[in-house]
C-alpha cells in the first residue's frame, strides 16, 4: 500500500512539473530532480530521481524508488506490461498449486471396494411429446410418492406425467398410473421452451423460460387453465438457458442467460434482487449448493469456466477451468464440497472447492461425443452422464472409471435427473421420450 502511494505521489509531482514547464513555454532538455517523502508511523520511504523530459514532447516519465521502478512509455505499452505481469503471477500460482498436488484421487481411492456390477432396469417410458424433450424435473412433495415431470419441447408444450412408484419385495417396482400416458398438458406461449423447474408449495408452481428471454411462473392446477394465471417474473437481454427456485424460499428464482449473466428474481414483485457478472460467454447451467440455507451457487457456460458465487454479495469467489470446449452442465456433489461438469470436449471433470483445483477427469478414448447432462447418485459415489451418442455412462466418481453404459434412447440425451430419494433417475431425449430407470439390488 505504501509503495503504491509513493508511486502515485511521484507521478503526480512529475506531471505538475511538466505542466509548469509547458505553461512557461520554456522547453528544456535538462532533467530536474524531485524528492517525495511519505511518512506512515515510524516508516518513511522516499522516491528519488523523478526525471521529466518535456522538451522533446515524448511525455516520458520515469520513477525510481529504493526497491522497484515504474516506467510508462505509452498507455498501450503499460497495459501490455501489466497483462504480462498478470500472466506471470498466474503461472506462479499454478506452480505453487501443483506442488500440493501430491497424489491423484484415483490413487487414494484404490483401497476402497469396487462398486460392482450395476443392475439398472428401465421401469417406464413416458411418451406424448412430438418434439425434442429438453428438460425434466422431479416433484419435491414430501408426503406422497408421486413423481411429476415437467417437460418442454419444440412445439411449446409442457406435459406433466404423474405415477406412483411402489416397491414390492425389494426387487420389484409396481407402477400405478394416475393419468394416462399422454399426460396433462398445457400450451405455453413462448417461441421455444428451454428450461422448466417444479416447486411444490401450497400450490404447485412451475417456472418456464426460453427464447423469449423471460422467466415466467405458471401455477399448476387441474381445475384452472394454468396459462391464464401465469406471472412474468423477469427478463434477460438474451435467451434464458437455466433457472431454479431457491430451496429456502418459494418466491425467489435464480436464472442464467445467454447474456453472460445470472440473476436473482423476486417472484412477487418481479424485481431483480441481484445480478452476477463474471462470465464472458453464454451461461448454460447452474446449480445451488446442497446446504439448506446455503448462499452459494455454481454456474458454467460457453467460456469454458465454472464460477462459484456468493448470492449475498453478488461476487465470484472461485473460478475453475480446464475444459477445452463449452461446458453444458454443472452439478454440486451431495456433500457440497465439489462440483462436476460436462462439456463438448467429451469429458466430465470433478473440481474440489477446498483444494481449489480439478481432482478428476472422466473420459475414455472411445468417447468422442459431447456431455449434455450430469447428476450424482444420492451418496455421490456414482456420476451419471448423458451423451450425444444416445447413451448414459455411469462413472465411479472416486476411482474415475466407467462402471456401466445404458442404452435405450434413439437420439441425444438432453437431461438426466436423479429422484429426491435417490431410488430412480429419469432421462429426457431428443427422441421425444423420457425413460425412468431404477437400480435393482441383487442378492
């Protein structure tokens, strides 16, 4: 701080002397010497040899101090010098960080038992859409085993499928259809619905967003037409790619947009409570920290970075990079201490917030297609990833190897969500279907 003050005072003194010489119209090639002293407590520092050459019109200023020097030729050169210094500091920080990278996660996990062969069976195929299904969400209703999936598709439709999952003899699943497979559907007036989120409160609320740049809330009711009671909440300057309700509030929504920002909205007033600026590309995905009263979330997008945000201040507190292409999806680990990302570079990566670095990469040479969606199992040991080659890969998140490959869809897997109780997961695809799968315990 003291050094910065000395620099500033020295530059100001030299500038004043240049102005005095210019006003007197007496150019000179002789250099003058100025001494600036700054006292702070018992410490005193001096800046010597402030040389100002104004006769040649170059405006060259040179400040020399006891421990460092500052040389400014032109603004462009100074910016270039600062950029080089910043890159050097980044390289030094990365070097120091690598010194702490003494062992790989997969090496530490070798002493753990293998997960073993998974027996995951498809339990339901939900049909009814005529276009691409881009998203799915589960009901958080705590009192009944009813699962509700809200979907959005190209033809601006949203359908809700509800069915009960009742376990029988531990290894069977009895499904009782509450409605027909065609589902309850409402037509949404938006050019292209990209995302929807379900919130169970006193009434069921659904948030839809898309290419109209808007975040809109629709109350879901069997008695009334939901579209007649919709409530616009907020508008971005580009398409809305992702959004979610805050877990501790029924009236606050967090959204991410193609305008490179995230925003926190108040549902009642429709006002923007906080803006989050830091991305240099489209924000494609976000996820809230699993802590019930957490104030952090993660966002990722086309700038190949994942950013951790503090919602109270609107500031980015951590940045993670390493992907070689756009990040399509990001998800918090159930512990809240790590995040998983999926990218167009055909890899999934795991970043540890405490170590502040990447700790695992999930990839194989045979996998060349983009990762569109990821989610963790209830324990966090399994990482499910949906790919553009129509498959779902199941990875051991600790040992970093693939356990299983799931087939069934006829087009890219666009979304994957694990149920709140961890007993099943649902995948959505561009083939206009959804598939509910459940792991069967083998004896």
